[in-house]
C-alpha cells in the first residue's frame, strides 16, 4: 500500500505542529495538507517551518475541500465547531477522520456518528497508549469492586486549556461507568462547592485543576473502607498524542466505514 496522505487540521497550533513532526518521522505517512482557520495570520506559512522542520512546501490553508482532493485522511485536534465543520467534507471525500478534539457535546457526537455508515471515524478523548490501557484497567477494577468503593477522577492540565473536565477524564469516567454498568451522565458528580451534603453512593466524581504548563495528569481513585486504590497516568510530552493519532490513521486506512476508538486501534476491546 502506498503512503497514507494526511491533512493536519489546526496545523498552526501546538498539537498541529507536533502532528506535522510525527508524520515526517513515520514510515508510511506523508503530509498532504495543513489546515488552519480561515482568517488566521498563519495562512500561507510553511507547515514544516512552523513545526521546526525544514521547509516542506506545504502552506497552511483555510480550504479543506481543496486540500482533501488529494488526501487519504485528516488528523483533527481542533475545537468542536471546527471539527463538526470538517466532518461532512471528510466524509464526502472518503477521508479517514481521526478526531482528538475535546469538549465535544452529545449533539456533536451525534453529528459525527451520522457519517459513520459511509466514512471511517476514529475518535478518542485521548490518543495515547498509556491512557487507553489505563481506561481498560479502570473498567476492570470498577467491575470488580462494589459501591462501597467511591470513584473519584482527578485531572490537571496547563492553564490555557479551555474545557473541563478534560476529554481524558471523561474517557476514564465512561470506562468506570461501563465497569459498573451504569450511564455516566446519570452518576457524574462535578463542581462540588458549598454545603453539598454527603457524597451520593455510586457517584463518579470529577475534579479539574489548571495551572502552569502541565501536559496532562490523570488519576482514578477507588476509595473504600480502610483502603484506597489509585491508578495514575502522567503525560510528559504532547508528542505521544500525535504518535497515537498517526498510528490510528494508519490502522484505519482501508477499514470498513464505521465508528472506532483507540480501544479498537490498540486491540483492547476484549481486555
């Protein structure tokens, strides 16, 4: 199979630049286009130079339709509005759409899933191997312990992050809820403040911290009578997310239309 031609959405941002670097280092993948928001001051800039690489002749563009004419996939770590705008074009062009955007609402996810009968979508709140293995462990532990063990999810990110809880925290929350065989939206406890009363049995709690330049720390705490289990993942460089996304794109190339996650990519479905 020939090299997979990939477009990086949000190519001027930190994740976009990391994706550009990882594509350049990955056999079987080539950069076919660099997408940026219309009106961005970075339009026309060389994607390679922005990523700290030699110039590659690929200029940032705001026109996904044109870029996608000669591409096989798009790596999308942008914002919900931009991702939803990209969904229809990616599906129309038959691109593999790898979505790492966080802060997606239930309605956003519904829109994304409307195209999966005819397009390949890989979506995850976190693309790293370690986090997805952690989620598998969380599901298994949650299934093994009864409600005498309270579940709390603690996450910390850099001060510029705009959504909370993080997509990874929600991914871990969904794993815990799946282990307990409950719906997360009916058992989620967030933003405790003031006189809240005692903790509700069966709740899955979230706490979000923001500050400095933290790439991403996540802990899932199972607090039981006289003992506590803590499962933790610490991200040290966003490059690992980019590596996971490129791995997901290469895995998805040639797959049947459908909705996939990193659990599928990493073969953890039956863990």
